[in-house]
C-alpha cells in the first residue's frame, strides 16, 4: 500500500508544481501602442478597430500622418473612439457630429467611414492644420464648448497614428482571449477593401478531407513589388497593424510580418525584423 501511495504521489507532483497557463477572458483583452517616451497607450479591441479605420482612410486618401493624430485625438475626446448612438443634443457617432449642423443625416454620421471622411474633408480646409497644435486643429473642425480637452489625447493619438500608419515598426499589439471560431471570408472582404495595394490568398493548414473537425487556415498577404526598403516597411506595418487591430473581430490567432511574429495569447511582437514580401495570418 505504501508503495502505491508513493507511486501516486510521484505521478501527481508534476501536476501540482506545473504553473497553470493563464487563459485570458474577454474582459481582460486590450490593444496597445507605445509612444516615443515608452508610455503604453491601451485601448479596447473595439476602440483599436475604430482607430485603425481612421488611420486606414487617411492612408488611402494620401493624407499626412498628422491628420490621423488629429482625428484620433478628436474621436477619443468626443466618443472615446466608440460609435455612439447618442450624444449631446443630436450628436452621434465617432466624432459626435450633428445632423442639424450640416454634417449629414443621422444615418450618415453614424457610419464610421462617412464620419471619418467628412471629418477629414473639414480638417483639410483649416489653414495651417499641419503646424498648429492638435487641439487647435480639432477645435477648428468641431467647434466644441471644451476646446482644451483635445490636448489630453495628444500623446496617445500620436502613438496610435504612428503605429497604424507604419511610421513605427511592429507598433500595434493586442492581447486577446482564445478564438471561438473565425470569419475568413469576412476578413478577406474587409481587408481587400481596406488594403487595396495588397493581394490575399487562402491556404488551408489541414487538408484532411476525411476529418469533420474545423481546422485553422492561413491567409497569405502579398505586399506590392518593387518598393524601396523604407516604403516596404511602411506598407508592411500598415498592413500588419490593421490585421492585429481586427484580430478579435475576425478570429486571427497569429501573424508573421517581416520576420517578426505576433500571437493573440502573448500579445507582443517578437523576433528580428528582416524584409519579406508576404505577411501570414493564421485564423483559429
């Protein structure tokens, strides 16, 4: 009997002293961008997705990175980067634009793409918007009763703008709960619309036709050919940051980009950067 007890004890010891792997819950998820002074600026995955949309529209319009900083600071102050269905008086959406003040219909200003584009339209009409303080540029567009509050988000907005536009390499991270399925077709449709300069192909990891199990799959994202190293890095990290910011929405498990790797469990980029022409996204 004593020998049996000892044997059972030996078998259980590894289980007792092996640390449990932390499984993140949905309430513990976050995304982050790092500012030049080392400060980590965190957002929820929903907020990060809206910040990515704001940046992506600016990139596709050929606007300077500073436009993204102004827009993110504005949206953070107005709605905490959330597409609100309410606000002061008739204010709605990411930028709390008022239909009664000529910004568009309630339906239009509640559409993040429309709201962002019309914000940029107005920003481009502000004299010297690229050189005046962020809060002054925002106020010229918004005409807020609290103009000084936009300055509270200057550092945060600059960090996210720099990361999402590819000015900073591997600048956006998200730490997320385990996937509960993925939307491959939805991701391809959204990425193709948002990132018109790349091409996307899908490759099943497990091609076992005799298995009924749902398998992971990968997407290969081909970057434009013929870019300089500097331009390649820009496009690579614009693209990779967009994918990370939408990882929760579409069920992305991991990415590899320019020799570096990210996964939703660890929530950080690792590895040494080297120029590569493709990004690999693995879906759960």
